[in-house]
C-alpha cells in the first residue's frame, strides 16, 4: 500500500518524530518510532491528563478539586493521510479494535485509573483538529457523572426486572425490526427509540458483556465489519457528514456487571445543540428513528 502523506500532518509517515514516542504499534517492518507501521498509538502532544505525578484530591470550601492524573492517547489508524475510517479495509478496522483492547488492558493495571473513554471526532463540526483519521483514548481517575448515571439507571432496571436493559432493548428491536439497520450473529445496529440526534445509531453486542475489553476474537472480527458497514451507509446517505462516536464501557476497575452492557453510539453532526437543549435537557430531532433506519437499511455498502 502506498501511503499518501501531508507535509504538515504530524501523523503521516516520515513525521514520526513530531509525535511523542509510540506506546504501541502494529508494523510491517522498521524500528519503533520509524516508518513501516500500519497503526500507531502515541500520547497526545497536548494532553488533557498525564500519567506522571501523584493523585491528590482536596477541598476548597464547598468545592472539590484533584490533580489531572490520567492518560490521553491518540490511535493513528492508518499511515495514509487521505483515507477515512469508513474507507479502510475490514482487517485494518479490526486492527484498530485490537489496539483499543490492548491499550485498555495495559492502562487498567494502573489502579488510579477508573474509567477509560474511547471516542472519535470526525470532521471540523465533529471537533476534529487533525484531518488524518484517528481515535482518542482518555483514562480518568474518576467515573464521569454521565457514565455513573447511565450505570445507576441500568442497575435500577435490573433490580426491578432482573434483566439487563440493553439485552431487553436488543430483543425488542430485533422482534419489531422497525429501527434495525443491520444484524449479525454477534451484533445489532439500530437507531434508538427517541434519539437525541438525526440518524443516531447504536451498535450493541448480542452477548451480554459489561466491558468492551473482554470481547473475544470472533466479536472483534465481526465488529470491524459492522462498524465499517454502518459508517459506509452513513457516508452514502448523508454525503460524508461530520460525526462523533463513543465506546460506552464499564469502569475498568469494576468486576463484570450483570446490569450494564457495553455498546457504541454513533452521532452524525447534522443539527446544533443550542439554548433549548442546554437549558432543558431535551433534544429536537426532525427525523424519526424509523425513517432514519430505513434510509440506512436501504443504502448499499458499495
């Protein structure tokens, strides 16, 4: 494969010295921090959090503050500057998911780190500041409030029903089919009921697992196909929109949770969050999920 580069891009082949030293790389050849790689993981040059230092938490009146202990890494998904994730071969997307898993398994050995978020910003409106396709990983010393609320809500449902809410959602969506985009032996992709954003799409494993990093080889291989298929459908229907996607997984220091189910949320950036949404917590979505799912279902993968 010929990798097309950009002289100004720090992630391109030949510019390895513009990034901090790699912490992981999958290579066809070459030495660390040199060419020959097909995927690299490096610390973010301008990190939100750093591994180095002591974890300190203290009060300041009624407020709490803590030191910025954590990790902030960049997964550079391909040496080719002009290729987007949806255009990568399936085997290369599988590489990306193995890299996510490898980094989580390594970082969770640091008992200070409690939650690891994987997310992708694609396009300027999606918050990306570097065109070269990449994902970010941020490891935090706390479980974010929004994540804890999601876990607590799932626990309340489990305590009442004695079932996982995401398992029930998967069964219901597959039974009705109105909001399903595609299904495989391992995953269902669907537009959720009452979505916040037009064409919001979730990828949900059919086998209950609370932690993404516990996925097996068959699931990761199939997830690569599903992820590629969904992104290609979104690109075709919406003409290559900016988007964000996030992996929702359980806190890394917690054991397996019967009530929480890891999943991926993909959010095309077609509308703006403005005063009403910030002030009320409600979202105005002009496209019913049933219509969005049909558009995506009917789109080919070519």
